[in-house]
């Protein structure tokens, strides 16, 4: 899992049937200091996240399990919305 910031949405009328009814968000990965990295991707939203929020992202088979879609094409899922962080340096 890693932290990311929601930077946009994706609307796709034609997609794999396993993605039907799912909200797709564009996210940018954050480093340990919550600074944006260059890596962006599309993730399925399972928690009602919105634009500008910092979220927890799960990848791979764990992402599919988060939305109870074991046999879907999901590779990244937003599984939490961050309220606060604390980094001990």
C-alpha cells in the first residue's frame, strides 16, 4: 500500500464489464513527506474519495479483494481516506 493524492476523475462509457458501476479516479503517488511524485495511475474508488484528498491505495490482488471483485481487471483500489499523518524522523 502507499499514499496518493486524488487529482482527477475518469469517465469511460466503454470498458470491461467487471468495471461497470465503479468510480475511477486519477491519483498521484506521494513520498514519505507527502510530496507528489511523477507516477500517476487510475484507481477504483471503494470509499467515496474526492478530488484533492490524500488516500491509501492497495495494488494487485489485494485491490480486487477490496471491492469484492476477485475476477476483475482492477489493479489499484483506493481503500482509505487519510485524516492525518505523523512521521517520526
